């Protein structure tokens, strides 16, 4: 592992933050009703994972493009992030209901939560970074398992 700026990490974060910033203005109808019931421990895990992932993807240059056999992991991670962008386009064109927000995409459940977490895990494998892998797992437990799968069940 090598410290240094990761432009790949910056691109990942932009792909995450830009649609999420727009989402704050176009949240699903009744979202606040579901958000107030979130488990505090799982919410804390989500926040710890978010902060850790954000810092780690920027601080290790190992995530930048290198021509190695591991490049397939980076390509797969970017493919998932592109699919994540497709999810957002679909959501922003919808009526913006909870069902629109939590509907699966190509068989991926809760794609707005699942796709970026899986992409981060693949990026960790590509960069050979166990710290990002651990942060991604913490994020996944809080973000997918604790919050968004629960919201999906509540709105069905």
C-alpha cells in the first residue's frame, strides 16, 4: 500500500456525491417517516463506513489505473458505479416514491445502496487495501443491511 492521491478515488466519490446531493432536493415521498425509525447502532456503522471510505479512497495511490492482472477488478468496480448512475437516472425520472427508490435494478436489490458498496469492495481488492475492504464492509452492514433493506421492507 502506498500513500498518495488517488484520482480514481476522486472519480468514485464524485459519482457518489453528485447524485446524492441532488437526492437531498428530490427525496422520496414519506422518506422522513422511514428515516426516523433507523437503528442508531447501524446508522453509526454507516457513518463510520462513509467517513472511512471517503478518506481511504483518496489517500492511497494504489487505486489509480495500473496495467496489472488486477485491472479487471477496477473495471468491474467502475461498471457497478456506472450502473449506480443508471439507477439515479431512473429514480430522477420516476415519481420519486419509496418503491421507485428501492426497486431492484437488473436483479440487484436496493441498488442505490448495494452497487456503490460492492464497487468499493472491488476497488479494495484491486488496490490490495485491507483497510478499505474493512471500511466497505462496515459501510455495507450499516448502509445496506441496517438501513435500506429495512426501509424497503417497511414500504412494501
